[in-house]
C-alpha cells in the first residue's frame, strides 16, 4: 500500500508542477480529481466500509477551498 500511495503522491506532484507552469485549467482539475480519488482510496483502506464521519465533511470543504 505504501508504494501505491507514494507513486500517487509523486504523480500529484508532477501534476501540480505542470499546472503551475502551463497555467492550463485541465491540469488543475485533473490534480484535484486525482487527489480526491486518492483520499477515497486511503480512507477505504484504513477504515473499510465505515459510515461517513465529520472528518469526511472537513476533507471535502478543505478540498473545495484548495
């Protein structure tokens, strides 16, 4: 699991680099969507099929703000 998350973080870093230097909206939205999916994956691995909690709402608000 650590290798998968590490690879995803590197991929997000590359996407952030591309978004910063190309100024294309597609990179920004792509990185945001990929980060959200990565967060869902990590939550699923750590908590399983747990019900939605307050921290899930905090994460969504933080992602929307970013």
